[in-house]
C-alpha cells in the first residue's frame, strides 16, 4: 500500500526519489547507524516522518500515533524495521532478478492501493508497473498520502472487502 515496492524501483532512483524516499537508503545502512540515531528519540522520528507524509487523508488519531511511538521505543522494533529495508536493498533485489530471468510471474490476484497525494501516486503508473510482474492486478489511488489504512480507513476496508470477496 502506497509504497513503490515494485521490483527494481530503487535501481531507477533519481534525485526526486532520493529526497522523497531518503529513508529507504538511511534505514538500509548497516553498522547499527539508523538504529542508534532513531533510538535516541524514537518519538521525534515517528512524529516527524508521519507529519511529513500526510496530505489529503484523515489525520492520524493521537491513539494511533501513540501506538507507533510505543512500538518504536523498543530497539527490537527499530532494528526489525531497518532489516526490512536492508533486505529490500539486497536479497529482495537478487530474488527479483532470479524471478525475472526465469520468467516467473505472480499468478495470484494482486490488489494495489496507494495514496493519490503520495509520491507513488504522483510518480508511478502503479497498475501498469505491477502488470509487468503479475497476471491479475487490481486497485486504485485513494484520497490520501502514504499511510493508506490510517488516512483512508473506510476506503481501504471497502477495497479489501471487495477484493477478498471477489477472489477466485
């Protein structure tokens, strides 16, 4: 949801992508650097990141924001988040290359949802891109920014329900 987690997208990064998604590169750095820096003030990290990527949707409730902060006060949660980005910049790319070389595609239905006001919504044709990798791609932009379920909860739930009840 609203992330350019499209195979190989990081390889095509330009300055606009780098400033819009700098956290991809920062969180993928090794040697415990992002863990240490975020761990110094996890509440600042969470609140600053979420405030910077919110346009057009329902504002985060304080309850939701507090839960994100609570989770990121745990060093293991920060580390796990960084490891996800490290995988995206390494082993995930290798697996994507292997799948492409072998002609493998996703045959299961894919639902792609993204924020109309998000970086993804402004820079990618998400459905067309995913159709290069999957046979049955559905989805649409929702009236929000990056945090689709939090900013457009009713629309997200409706899309998920329709997708899951229409599954073969």
